[in-house]
C-alpha cells in the first residue's frame, strides 16, 4: 500500500512540475522593432525580451544578426524584468526583403544626392 501511495505522490508531483513548467514558458512570432546590443534586449511586437548571447544562429550570437523588420519565431522562459528567449528562428525571406528594401533606399538616396 505504501508503494502505491508513494507512486501516486511521485506521479502527482511530476504532473504538477510539468504544469508549472508549461506556465512559465512562451512561444511567439513577430517583427523585430529594435535591437539593444549592449543590453541584450530586443523589441518584438512592442514587447521587450532578453536575448542572451548563448542563443545562436549559424554559430553567431543571434542578437548580432537581427535587424528591425526581420520576422522571428521564438520561445523561452517567463522572467523579470523581461521574458528570456532560449530559442530563436529567423525567417530567411524576411531577411531578403529587409535587405532589398535597405538597398533600394540607399540607391534612391544616392541617386537623389547625385542630382544636386
């Protein structure tokens, strides 16, 4: 009987831990609005997140690869003062679009400057 009670207690304890672990995690997707390199903080969908250097993309700290306008998917742990991102996916198509837009702006600026 003691073994059964102990087994039930362990299962309930594990279920409780799993439920609390799920509550303390998050997943989201959104557009990067700003990157604060010195603070390891990014703003996505008007929410600030901590992005440690340990989170990497192609063997480089993810925060160094991000620019405003990039679409990212991410997950992590709820924390204070910011939720901490533990995993991040950078959508390649958004990188291409942002880089093309920056090139177009640069080309337009150079053309405008040449006309003066």
